C-alpha cells in the first residue's frame, strides 16, 4: 500500500473512531445523568456548521409551521431555529421562545439585538420549565422542540403540559438529530408521545435527522 494511502486510512480511521467513541461515551453518560445542555454549547448550537446538517427550512416544513401561527418553542436555547420560526409565522404570527436557562435566553436576546434581526418583532422570550408552561389551556397552534425532549427527565409530564396548552387539532413537532447524545429512535419517540394523548403521528426525514409531528385530538381524554 502506498504511504499516502496509509496516511489517509489512518487519519480517517482515527476521526471515525473518535466520533464513535465520543457518541458511545456521551450516550452512556446521558442515560445515567440528565441535565440541560450547558449554556457554553450555545455558540455551537447556533452555528451555521450545525445548521448545514439540520437545515431550518426542513425543520420548519416538516413541523408544518405556517404564517399567522402562535408557536411555542420549548428549549429554544441560544435560538438556532427561533429567528427562522419567527420569519415563517410572519407579522401576524407569534413565537414564544421558552427555556429553563437564563444564560441561553441571554444569548438569544443578544442575537435578536443584532442589526440583521431588527425586522423580527414577534418573539417573546420566556424563562420557564417545560413542566409548568405559563399559558392558559388550549391557546397555541403549535409547540415545537428541537433536540430537547429527551434531555428532559420527566418527558411524560412535559408532553402533558404541551398537550394542555395546544388548541384542539394543534400540532406538536419534535425534531431529533443522531449526533445529539439524547437522540431517541423514531419508534421510541412515537410511543412516548402517543402515550401522552397525541394522535396521527407523521415522521418526516431520515434516521439521521427527523421531525415527528403529532396532533392534539379534538376530543381529548384526560390522561
Ligand atoms: C440541546 S439544547 C437545544 C437548543 C435548541 N433547541 C437548538 O436546537 O439549538 C436543549 C435546550 O433545552 C433546554 N431545556 C432542557 N430542559 C428543559 C426544561 N425542563 N424546560 C425548558 N427547557 C429545557 C436547555 O436549557 C437547552 O437550552
């Protein structure tokens, strides 16, 4: 084997080995210990590099976010998708960007203060937990979560809250990305969300990067 080919094999092999090891170790740690993504990861979450693998246009189309909607983004973090959602719902819509960590919301506020985002006036930042959403029953058109649900220790409780605040026929859209240490298989996610009273599951995308969309039924039973 020529030396240059050997070098390429060693370099690519080492990178793949490192990524595999990181994912395995991170996934094991996260099974044992759940905590919100540290705020210092905000710069990476909101990077163009990350969005090349998880494009906002796809997340928005798969989530069925449309003009005029009242959308709650749970676990908005540093706002990697929030500005895109705000532009998708437009001037007649509203985005409630909610996160448990004030430091994440501060990063989003700084992003919104930049000149290129001065056209956005329809986002409200809210510091709260997914367990206690500060909304009346049946008031929102859509609730979305990107790489959030499996970071929350009591997912069933969070889903029941999302169900409560959605209008009948409202949409819950959950987006997941394989490299996230908390990534769930599609079948696991669908079972969990339908177990909280949502129906009509539609999973769009692929194994690597998907959005699962659900509906709150018109006639809901109390769970
Ligand atoms: C991995 S980050 C993803 C952030 C953003 N959705 C994105 O895709 O860039 C998960 C976010 O969920 C938030 N989070 C975790 N548990 C939460 C909870 N119980 N209630 C509200 N937000 C929570 C974290 O603070 C963090 O900002």
